[in-house]
C-alpha cells in the first residue's frame, strides 16, 4: 500500500445478529401500549419520529437493492 493507507475493516459491516432483532421487536411490543396513548399530545416529536421512520425505511430499501460490490457510505 502506498501513502500509508489503512484498509477498511470488513467486520464492522456485518449485519445485526438475529437475537438483537428479537430483543428489539420485544421491546417495541412491550413499550407500544404505553407510548401510543400519550404521543398524540406532542406533535413535534411525533413528526420527528415519522421522519426518522421514513428515512430508516428508505435507507434499508436502498441497502437491500444495492449490488454487493457497491458501498453507499
């Protein structure tokens, strides 16, 4: 390697493990009854949550459609 370039670590790009997804889904199910009833009182945070949700879905869709050789970051 010329110029002292350091190769990127591929291990940091591993997808999340399945047990992490299970714990996240369980946390959403447990917290939803408490959160849904009170969120309608706060318009600005709700708008931010919707924007972040849409952004997450768009990024996930773009990542799912990309070719293996390309890197979006």
